[in-house]
C-alpha cells in the first residue's frame, strides 16, 4: 500500500524513507538503488520522497545525519562526561565498540561510492571531520592532564586515536579476523595507553 502525505504523518513518512534507503544502500550499494526502489520499499509514492528530499544526494545526507545522531553521538556522550582523561580514553574505546557495529554497513557502502561521486564524498567528509575533531578534543584533554608521552603533541595523539580506532581498524580484526569484541576492546585500551601515556611500561 502506498501512503500519501495526507494519510501518513510526515515524520513517519520521512523515517520510513530513511529506513528503506539505509537497508537498500547496504544491500545493493548506493549506485544500485534508485528513488523509485526506495519509495517502493518505504511504501510511499515517489512524489512523497521528493516532498522530503530534493534529490538522492539530499536523501543520503539526511541518512548520514540520522545515523550519526542515532548511532554515534549517544555512544560518545560518556567520553565527555568522564572524570579523568584516562577514563575518557577507555570510554572512547567503549564508544567505538558500541557505535561501529551499528553503522559499519552503511559506512562501507558510502566508502565504495564516494570515490566516484562528489555528492557522496561531500556527505562522507562532514562526519569524518567531526570525528577527527573529537579525536583532537580527547587528545587535548590528555595533554592538559599530562598523560601524554613528553613532547608528544595533541595533534600527534589525535592522529593515533584516528588511526587506531577507525572503522577499518575495527573491521580488520573483529570482522576479518573474527576477534571477539571484548578482546578488541581490551587490546585497544592497552595499546592506546602504550602508544600515548607517559607512565606506561614499555
């Protein structure tokens, strides 16, 4: 059954479209899905999609914002609430382990598509820049609380956090090498302390 704007709450229609787009993009890739297919999956008319999203690129941007709002931001709230920088670092690893499994499917889809589509690349860039800014924010706190190795800059620490806890670092061990998630979390916490902390035995 197709729903029109008059027979369905606009917020529900928007949510249905985004849910359908996410599922289809993950299953078929970004380029393998048209708006007509998204409309059919969502149970709405194509016109209903255009009432919410002017283009496929705009739909993708909204989807990415929704994924970040639902799956990423809540997981990282505990990082900024931690009482110490050391606790925040452990909380960072826990947050990555909580968030990445929820969005790795759509991230892989977008990563493949961004290399040949500027709209997808633009959609990818904003959350990537935000995530690096958060790496730098945590690194600055580690620096302020004198946790970092002497002469290590906050920028260098942020780069280590960025690389060590990226989606791909998670995927290479948890997905490709079938590490249990708990093992990955414990290893990351030990590794980051070794790489960053001044008082860690080497």
